[in-house]
C-alpha cells in the first residue's frame, strides 16, 4: 500500500524532529529498515544482522532483534530473552518478547526462567496464571486474595493457563460457594457469558447447582426458561433467573416478555430489585419501539423501580406523542443530576415555550446558550444570540519538548507513524504515554499533530480545559480536497468534515466491527457501488484506507443519502449511521415531529447521539472554515421540506467568548471517540 499524504507530510517533519540523526542519515535508515525487518522475521540463517549495519541509531532498531527472536521462539534460550530485555528495558519490544516467550517457557515447564523473565505488573491473565503455576511448581507461597481472587472474579471465561491455579484454590477450600456465586452474578450481566455460568454451575451442589443452571438457561434461551419457570421453586435464585429471562426476552420481543411476566409474577415473591429488572426492561423496549402503551407503562412504573433510562424514555414517549404537558411532567420528576444534563434542560425550555411560558423558556435558553454543544447552539437560535465558543491554544513548552525528543518510546511511536505503520505506531504511543506526566502528554500530542498525526489530539483532548483546544480537536486537514469533493457530492464541506470527525476521529486506517473502512467508514459494497455509478477509483476494501479514495467516495455517498431525504443534513446523518431503511421507518411513524424532537426520539442511542454530534461538529467546522457559522437550525429542515445549503440567504452566526466563560460550562457533550468505530452503519 502506498504511503498516504498524511504520513508523507509526517515524514518530512519528523526528519527535523528526531534528535541525533541528520536528514540524509534518517532518510537512508528509513529506506533500509523495512527490508531488514522482513528478513529478520523469516530468515533462519541470521543474515539480517549483517544487513542491519548502520541502523543501530534508528529508533526502530530493537524490532529487528525482536522479530528474529519471535521467529525462532521455540528454540530461543532464556539467556537470549533476558539479554534482550536488559538491552531494551521498560520498552514495548521487551514487553512483546515476554508475551511471546513466557508461554514457550511454560510449555517447557522451565518455571525458574519463567519467573526470572516475568513482569509482575502485566495485566495479561494468561501470563499471570502461568506465574502462579510456576510458583506452585517451585513450592513457593501464593496469597489467594491478592494473587488469584482478582483473576477469578471475572465475567468472562478463564484461559486454560489458569487451570492449575484454579485446582489449587479449590483444593485449599478457597473457592467457596459465595465466591462462585459472585462470579456467576458478574457473568450474568451479559448474555454472551451463559456458557461461563453453566460451567460454574458444575462446581456447585444440590439446589445451588440447579439454580445456577436456571440462570444459565435464562441467559441462553429466555423463552424456554420462562416456559419451564412454572416448575421452579420460589427461591431467591429462581426469582433472579425469571427476572433475567424476562429482561433478555424483552430485548427482542417486549410483547412476549410482558405476557410471560404476567403469567409467572403470581407464582413468585419477587423483591423490588427483581421486579424492577423485569418491569423496566418491558417498559423500555416497548417504549423504544413506540408501542401505544409505552407512556402508560412508564408512567405506571413506581418511582422506586424507575431509573435514569426509564425516566429518559418517559420523556421521549410523551414527546413522540406530542403531549407537551406530560413531557414537562416527566422532566420534572428527574433527579437534579439527571435533569441538569444539557439535553433535558433544552427540552424543558422547549416545553415551556410550547406551553406559552416564554419568559421561563428564555431564561433556560440564555443559560444553555453559554455552552458549546448541540443543545447550546439550539438554545442560542431560540433566543437569536451568537454561539459561545471559547478557543485556546497550548503554550509552547520548550523544556517538555526537549525531554520528549529524548524519549525512546515516543520516538518509536512517531517513527512508526512516519513509515505508515499505524497499528504499530498506536501501540507504541499507548505504551509511551505510561511514562509521561500530564504536561508531557499534552506536549507529545502537540508534537504529533505538527507531524501530521492529528487523531492523537482528537482522542485525548475531551474534557476540562482541553475542550477549548479547537484547532487541535477539529483539524482542517486535507482542506482543498474535502472542499472540492464535498462540492462534487453536492454537500457542504463543514458537514463532510463533521462526518469524518464523528466516524473515524481522523484515524485513516479505522476499521469497524461492521466491516466499515477508513476516514468516512464505508462498507466495501457501498464503496463499489458508488465508485461504479460515479466513475471513481476503487480497488477493493484496502484502498479505503487511502484518504484520497475514501473521501471521494464518502462524500458522494453522503450526497446520495441526503438526496434520498430531500437533502436534509440531519436525516442524512441519521441514515449514514443507521441505514436509510431504518430512517424511512422512523419517518413513516413520526414525520410530523419538529426536527429537534424527532432526533431525541430516535430509538437507537448510537444514532441519536451521532446526529446531534455531527450537527454540532458541523457548526464548529463551519466556524473554523469561515470564521462564522450558519445557524444550526438552518440545517434542521422539517421532514418533507427540501433543503438547500442556505448560502447568503441566511444570516451567519457570530461566535463569541464572554470574558466570564468557564471551560466547565463549555463541555462539547460528546463522548471520547473509540479507537476504531465499531458500529458504523453506512450502507
């Protein structure tokens, strides 16, 4: 794959940034390293060592020795590994060697060498369990509470490496029924851990074992569990199993769950927690599908059984029904910590305005308009005020910069980035952060941004005073291309930028669990269709990691999705995330709602937050591109109303920063991005 523009730019900057290596030398080393690295990975003769001459000062040099040792790990001697770790202490290559060689030492049952090489600070459960096995084999003492209990109390299955420690703990009477049940309760929080619960059930006896088997069945097959529940005894654990089964069934069939609950609730003496688990699930999943009785069920839920989720959906159900009094009443019963969230304050203002209480509404909007988030921007439009965005820059810190240039871990991260090995770069970056203080981390991010590695700032600067670092948090990378491609796709550049920022956080090689690729998180099938229709370059999924290809296809696809919904940016954003078919379904059900109300009633939490995030990002990017911004309300046409970029037809918003503005009030109301977007639904 070719080196893309981001990393080409990074390479040119980094040449001047790496200490003790002049331009010609570093350029030569970059040309030499890849071939030697590949040879070290596969050559059994060790000839790579001669070819590595001249790379001794190169930041990635230890990866050559690591590759050679990893290739012949089955034949490697303990003293070789110990020498490598000693040569590169407190480094990621040393950690990676441990992770590769310790399992081999365990296979050899060379427990003395294992413990000599082992790092007690590792979080790797397999290595930790093998260390316990080594201690047992050598007759050393184990502290159950400190050494094994934290490993045992895991919701997921334990690796086979833990078998020896588990057997020891059982033989010592440490794995009491109480501890087994504690782990069952942890595993029962996820349906995917039904097998873990079933396995743990075999370690119990009598009624305990039967009860655990019922919980495993409730997780694995809730409908069957509820059919069998009529034969179960009325015990606390059986009641837990029934409540779990109702909760699980409600996720896929709330009507069936309600029917089953009505059938069994008279047989068991459920406590408040168990009742709440079942009733909340039924009410929530009926509400998210907008069943006619959703509001009634949520309103009937006793206050001591309600939680934040049911209170939120009571608001949404009333809002979807157009019942503004009921919506305001639902907002009023929220506890202060929940009610103070920007979304609920904004909706409160809107309800007050709808009910004719304009002065009270405007008071809410004036306070909220001081915040730089989706709801703050909407509030500012309600009272026709400017947008409050207080921007700041990180001051230069020469001493921190000097120290960073001497940090070998950070140097390896930056060098991997420069040669377009992004996965390795991120791994080294994360390792390097552990050795830096807060000030050094901030300066490292500034350095990375200067070198073109812009996603580091996006991931890191997401709270407190860092929220004001708009230049770093909302980079204007690839400006000429994005403006051009957005025009070709008949969309606004600020919207294209916002989608990139929300989808991938500027991670060029992002790949989601849904198999979406690159900056704009495109599915390969979608990319192929868009390329064919528009005559654009596309040579398979891997080419979507090329920003040139990805942005050209992504902006065209975004334009196509928007066109399906009359050009609407907010509906187009929803469809880009959840798929056009889902949005068609929601529009058919609630097409008369005001756009801001519709957004709040979107059933998918991910999409609901995605739309508000993209719209807020559009405002910020519009301001960054133009010095002022279109009103956010101008991007919210009513359903069925054709949208055209307002241009000169709409007055632009000034951006202000009152002198008394505090960063705490300026939270952008967006969660930190995930390293690789996992649930993008662009289709």
